[in-house]
């Protein structure tokens, strides 16, 4: 009787070709899914950013409602000159449009905000103690006397430094008759470039050398190293996403980083 021979391969085992085909299919699926996941993550950050600015809008409305519809003027008391324990100054605090008076910040916190809403989820690295406590950590100011804090948004408030002269900065929730509450922003996501419109990422010309070395700044919500747009918070309380290609406002292009909104 002839003996049956055993097969050298086990039933159901993958051949090398079959395994390569499976790997190729997985790679194709991953290539299709990753952009969708990245887009979903970006939408989530935009939504979180919108929520932050909405909270800031609500706090501004509450503050204004208790102060005859006024928005704090950063060129006047109690910001300039600041009252103790805040370090006194003859000019509004800060050097850049994201530098915000700690007096104003405290007023927003007193009306429902928290520290984290002053930072954009579109660039979470900026939400750190080095930014919040910049004056203490890099300028030696006592923690209870810092005149301003570096935030994660651009501010369109009267007295904010480095804004162009044409920029309207509201001092009342009702605007001024020409600038209506529905068309007047007071906050916006940071769109920063240096050189202007060439590089939006890892910018290190915005603080002291020691600060810049640890905390390079980038434009918020970047997509493939380009800004798609920004959320803007308006004095009537609404928040709106503005596409980058429709923006027309910018700080002066003088060889320093340029902010746009």
C-alpha cells in the first residue's frame, strides 16, 4: 500500500504574497483615514477655541452690564497707571497684541472665565506657566504685581500694544455708531508670520531670548503649515470663523513678526 505524503504547508497559512497584499490594503486604508482623523481633530480644536472665545464674550457682556456698557480702557485707571499691587506704569502694559493687562484678565475671571480660556486649543503649547507668568519668570516681577500676561489670543482693546492706528478698539458694548456690535471683534485667534506671509511656524522673535528658546510661537490652527482662518469674538457676544483669504488687517510689517486678523 502506498503511504500518503504530508503537505509541507499548514492549511490556512498565509503565503508571503498574501501577507504583502494585506499589508498594502492596510496601508491604503490608513492613508485614506489619517487625513479624515486629522480634519476631525482640527474641527474639534476649532470648536473648543470657539467655546473659549464665547466664554470671554459672555464675561465681557457681564462686565459691561455692570459698568454702563463700558469695555475696560487699558489706557486709563485702573490699568494705566496701575493700582497696587500691580506695578505702576505710565503706558498700557505689554508689547504685543497678545499681551493682556492682568487687571482686565482678573475682571474677566471675576465674571466667569478661567485661566485656560485665554489660550487657544489650536496651539496648546502656548498654554503654559512660562506664558502666563512671563513677567515673573523672565522679568523678575512679583507674582502678585505682574502688569500683563502673555495669552493665546490677539486682543482688539483700546490700549493694546502694536496695533495699527486704523484698528478700531471698542470702549463700549454698543460700538460707536459706525462700528456695530455685530461687526466689531475684540478677540481673535493668533495668525503670526515672520517673515511676513512666509513662515507661520516656530517663530522666536516675540519675547526674551530665554523665553523664545523654550517657547517658540506658531500660528493657531495651522493646516500643512498654512493658516486656514481664525475664530473672532465680537462685542455682541457671538463668535465667528473667518477664512484667512478674506482677512485684510495686519500689524505693521517692519521686519518684526506680523499679526493678522
